[in-house]
């Protein structure tokens, strides 16, 4: 089963500009500490690395505020970087490696860069890989404060949706919807192309008629010219006699 083995955090929220590492073992892991010590920031860092883009989910007003002491006087670049190392020995994440490292960096201007095993990639690829492994944010893999109470108040339809998310059905439903939309778009483009082809064929037929008329006109002109020349020659021969 896919699980996080290690989290490396740099410049994220209460974690300063030195690398902090949190190791996880399979099974239940508990992180304890006094209020304000940054326990919840570890979960925020994890969901940040998984591609979360909603500031309120990570308890800030804007993504740029996730960078530690963003308004301070630190010399050098200010950035937030979080790396998640996953145990992928069962290959649930479709990457041929026993460990998969996903990294997200955000600079002081709010620009984001993603890496998969130290190779730059894009957010969509990261999200697709996590969806396949049932490790995405949409499948209750990250349960924040207040979420348990909200789940207990779910309607039957909402519970059904959550269950479908957990077993991965929603991923394939979304892919099916995307494929159907792409197919419909392709059908519309094909209809437009066929309509243009009909217009082009009609124009070709018109040009063919014009071409034939022109060739006929030129042929008649040549024949008339030949007849006129022959008549002129014969007339000149008659005058000579």
C-alpha cells in the first residue's frame, strides 16, 4: 500500500529556511506537541506538495503567505519547498521505482515548480499519478480539523460520492467524461471539415467547368485562326495567278 515514508520541508510556514525532515513508519503515526508548535503545518506541507492550490485549505489568505517570514528581511531568495517520499514497492504509483519523490517549490512571486524523482514535471502529471494510486487529495487521504464532524453530517448522496472517491471510481468517471467531451469536440471539428470539403468540391466543380469552357474557347480560336490563315493563303495564291 502506498504510504509516505518521509517529508522534507524548507521555508514553509513555521518551518524556517533550514531543511526539516519528518519520518513516517507504516501504520498509525502520532505527532504530539504544544499548541502553536506547528503540528498542523506538517499536514499543510503534505497537501501543498500534493498540489493543493486553495489557500484557505492550508489556513492562509494567499499562497504566497505559505513562505516562511515572507515579509521579513532575509537575504537571498525566499521560497517554500516540500518533498514527499512515497513507498512504492507495490508499484501502485505507475513509476518503476521502489520510492517515488514528489517535490513542489514555490518562489516569492508565487510561481510553482513540480518535480518527480528530481525531474521537472507539471502539476497535472502529479495529480494523474496520485489519482491512479488512490493517493490524491480528493480521496480523504488528508483529514483536517473539522472534517470528521463534517463527514458525520454527510447526506446519503455525499457518502456515496466519498465511497466512490475512495475506491477510485470517480477518477475513471472523470476520465470518461473528458474522453466523451474530446470525442464530441472531434465530431464537431469533423462536421466543420466535411462542410468545408463540400464547399471546396463544389468550387472545384465550378473551376472544372470554367476550365473546360476556356479550353473550348481556345480551341475554337485556334481553329478559326487556322481557317483564316488557310483562306488568306489561298486568296493570295489566287491573286498571284
